[in-house]
C-alpha cells in the first residue's frame, strides 16, 4: 500500500478517536449473541455497533450505520490465562 494512503488512514483514525460522540463502557452496551455484536442507542434513532472481531483486532470505535456519529467503546480484553487465574 502507498505510504501516503497509509498516512491518510492513520490521520483519519486519529481524527475519529479525538472527535467521538461519547465514551461508553462495553458493559453498558447490549450484546446480540447471534450477530456477535455489541449495540448502543444512537441519538438518530439507530444503534452504534461494534463486533467481537473488531474488538479482538483492537478496534475501539463503535459506528452508527445511519449517521456520522461514533462512540469510543471502553473495554479490557481478558485472555483465557487471566480467567483461569481468577478461578484459583
């Protein structure tokens, strides 16, 4: 990929992260097991969304498919090793 394109994408991502509508804890979002997606109400009437796959890739931005708003999703990834340590 052209380095100019990569730089533009990085700048675009930085703009998104700096100008989000709201910070939302993932525990406050609704989870759909069939879609493996977290949802949160958007003021436009639709819902912000972020998938499990996006979260595992390190994404923190939930987007609304109906408008230009986006949210920053707050979460901590827990590995299988962390969960086993908590059970002991």
